[in-house]
C-alpha cells in the first residue's frame, strides 16, 4: 500500500505531542564527525526540534571529549539540562548491540537512530514529526520510517510513500536496490520495537553481521512483529558519510556470504 492511498485518513496536527529521542551510538567519531554534528544537534534540542539526545560510547574516549567540550552547556542551559544524556560501556558491545543499547536508554516513544558519522539537518526531524502527526491515526503500533535520500550516495525516491508489510515485502525483495535500502539505517522507529525485540547475542553472530547489522535488525523486526510497517518517507533526507573508517567498508567482505546464505533467504520465508 502507498501512503497516498490512505490520504483521506489524515488527521489534524493540532494538540498531538510527539517527542523524539535522537540516539547516537559512537566509537572514536568525536574528532572527525561528532564535534561538528553535536553543535547543530544541541541547537535543535535548545529549539525543541528534538526532545532528547542520547549518546552511548563504546570505549569512553568520545564520552570524555564530549564532557570536556559541553560540560558548561549541559549544566547551565535549562533547555538542554537533563536532556543531553551521555553513557559509556564497560565493555565493547559491537556495532549492533551498541545501537540497541542507545535506543533502550531513550526516554521517548519515537527514536531517531542516527550513526555518529552521519548527519541530519533540522528539516529531517521536522518532517518526521509532521509525518507521525499527520498519519498517527493509521500508523501501526510498531513502525519504522526510512529516508528516501541518503546524500550523496543513495537514492531511494522510487520507493517514496511506500508502506512495506509482511504481506507485500517479497515483491520488494526482488528489486535490486531494496537490499541497500534495508541496510542503510538512520531510521526513525517506535521504542516498543526495541523494548520487545528478542535477539541472539552470540559473539560469533555479532561479528558476522557487522556490515549487515541493519538488514539483520529489519529481519528480526519483521519476524517478531506481525503488524510492523516500514515507511519510506517522501523527501526525507540526511547526509550519509562514506569514509575509509566506515564499519561497512572495513567488514563487508567477511559478511557477504552470511548475508546471502543466511539473512536474505529468511526474508523470503516471512509469509510461510
């Protein structure tokens, strides 16, 4: 189903309180990315474009640098105080589990899970808030909202306004770029997905999915939630960084076989 087909079910955006937690997992990204991104994100928080920032750092190095740079702001700005939350792990969890943990730490019902090397402008959060308000009457209890553009490398505009469910996902799986769409990440999702998700945390498995952790996550969600909806939001854009230290580029060669032989076939069995 396309979201435009249910346009008659739109509702007024008045008096609907939508609170968004921006959740950022990180490890060694402060100097190259977060030091610039956080300046902007804190402005969004101060302007109430987002309602909370939650950062979970794998090894504590980014955590210490963030504390050093932003301590005064965190203590003195009333719009930011208690809404800018920093955590560090006692042990390295790995890419997938650190994403899950930072989402678990969120206080609000709607989570924008954004990688620390990527960046969302104001418009991203405004469009997400408007979309949820506009379609709240018809949105499933468990939903994921995906961007249609990841600048400057990924264009998913051919999927704009689509709503992907268990009953129609196979038709999308046959499209050549759909696998990229469901592994790009940087989505908005309902916290109840994270709260109720069951997963295998075997270290060997976590190593195998490092380059396809998002696709694995989407598989788990579709397996475990009958009503899940995956929306591709029209004109929703963010900046997706491609760089030599990218987790995907460093590990994708070791993940290809597992993705093709273990993950993708399970998508085709979702309706069985």
